[in-house]
C-alpha cells in the first residue's frame, strides 16, 4: 500500500542568496518515544543510499529497534544491508568498556607504575556511574562524525528519545571546559616538575608530556564536534498529532534553535483520518518555517526495505 502525504513547504528563500542552507551531511532523527523516529530515520537513510551516497545509519537508542524496522540482524560494527547502505547498532556497554580500556592504556603509558592499581579502581568505579554509557556513545558518535565525508557521504542518526538527544547534542560543548580545566591542572604539575628538575639539576626525560598531549587532543576533538553539530548537521523532529507530544516537540525545537542547531522538516506521523483539526492545524502553524511532512495512520507497519521505499518516495 502506497502511503500518501501532505507536505507544507517552508518559507522560500532566494536560491542565489549566500545564506541558502547547504544540504547537511549529518541528520539526526529525534522525538518522543513511540512516534516512529526509527522508521523515518531508516527511510531517510535508504533515500540517500538509493541516490548513490555511501550512507551509515547509526542508532544511539538503547532500544535497538533498527534491526526490527529493516528486518535484518544488526550488531556493534557496521553491517551492509544494501547497496551504499550500512547500519550500526552499537552496544552501549561495549562502548563503555572500550572507552575505559583506552583510558587505562593511556594512563599506563603516562603515569608511574605504582599508582596504576589505584587508577584502575577509580576507572572501575567511574564506569559504574550514571551517564557513563551515554558519554561513551557520544564518543562513538564523535568518532563516526570524523569519518564523514572520507568513509561516509551521509550519516543518519536514529537517536534515543528527546531528553537523551538533547544531552547527546550538547555533550561535546559541556565537556570542553572540564577537559580544559584538567589540562590546566596538568600544565601546572608539569611546570612544577620542570622547576624541581631545574633546581636539583639534571634533565627531564621526554620533551612533551603524553597525558597533556592527550588532554589537548581531546579538547580539540570536542571543539570540532561541537562546531560541526551546528555547521554540518540537521535535526529532524518526529511527532504524532497529540497535544502533549506537540508540547514536548515544541520545547525541543525552541531549545535547539536557541542553542544554534539547525532544524529540518518536521515529520508528523500516524495522522488518523479523523485527526482533530485544531491539533493538526496547530502543528502546521508551529512549524511553518521548517515545513512538515504528514504520514497517515495505517493498519500496516512499514517493515523492510521495500515498504520503507514506499515511505521515502514521499519523504524525499
């Protein structure tokens, strides 16, 4: 069954003006849980792939429903599910273990051997803390963003529900001052070490401090990610025509706009034939600037590439 859509176009812009937006290479799909953002992300990724663009569809949602939507098993590494399309559903716990192992390896190269057991205990304790798996997924996302456009032409992100998406987008910017503070503390420690060496005589082994280099490299990486999320990424919000869902979507859209993120076309999913005209009217009016695409409520879920292609024919 071919799905029919109503689309309201965003305000037109002169194509010759220098501020005409460039098509983003990174697209996030977000919204309240259960509105169909995973389906829309998969359809959008297929659209890119069918145009010949090397596309990675990445899930940051612990629910891991991409495999169900595409009717194919997925894993922690990219799986090719069609021509030009790869899909990855990372395991948050595995990502956290990789991150802890990497930090431990860095510490082993930079710190005295006698304090490494204490460092290991601290890392184990930190890994159990709240938000650590989410932070590890943010690291994985930053790694993947840096593969665009060399490895991937497009990156489509099926995000966790709205609150998680907002934290994920803001995390690089929030972590930068913390890493800068750690770097300053390390610089003071290195300067004190150099002063002590100068007082007692002798030479300090190694021209550079490896831990300080790591901190500066991480700061630069966070700064690149924060800038790219605003310059080369777009957030497409998905909602259903209900008052409470519209209210949450409206808050998310305002926060994203106020903090400099680009908002794309809004997807209004599961629109029933007897939709409340006031609610759908409010949705259209609220997102006039971004434009909306409306998908009707049907008795069949679009599962598998063929059904998703029926869907993306109109979403494109």
